[in-house]
């Protein structure tokens, strides 16, 4: 079972292990994780991660990059790592389109996603 639960400003992906063991989190952090996708063999999950919001409010009319990355985590041990990181530019910001990260799936070696890189 994979689910998203809102915990303050963060979202985590708990995975329920066999035998009713407690929930464990994949690649735990205080970041916002979203758009989970299972690997074809069911051993990994790919997801988009955005840094947690904190600090002073940003001015509403100031445009700033919306940083994000794509991570893959093992369902067995919860360990995860970044497989792609968006550039720190407005064009490299988290997608502002329907479906947002649009992670349709991945294979053993590739993760498919949508990103707008126009300048």
C-alpha cells in the first residue's frame, strides 16, 4: 500500500509491510513528495520531491524558481536517491500544468516525466 499523508507542510509516502508491521516512510524528509509511481517489478517507487516551505513569506509578485527533483526509493529498505534534479531557473521550475510532474512510469534504467525547459 502506498499513500500520501499530509503532515504539516510535508507529505510522506508510508509503505505497510507484511504481517501488519508498522508503517515506514520511504526516503524520509521534510520535503513535499508527490506523484508516486511503482516500478514494473514492484520493488521501487519513483516520485517528485519539492523542498519544504519555510522561512519568511515570499513577496506575491516576485517570481522565483520552484525547485524539484525526481527520486527513486526501495520498497524493501526505504532508502532513496535523486535520479534527476531540475535546474535552479524559472524555466526549470516544477511543472505548472495539469498532472504536474506527470510520472507515467519507469523501467529498470529510465524514469519518464514532463518538464518545461523553454527559455
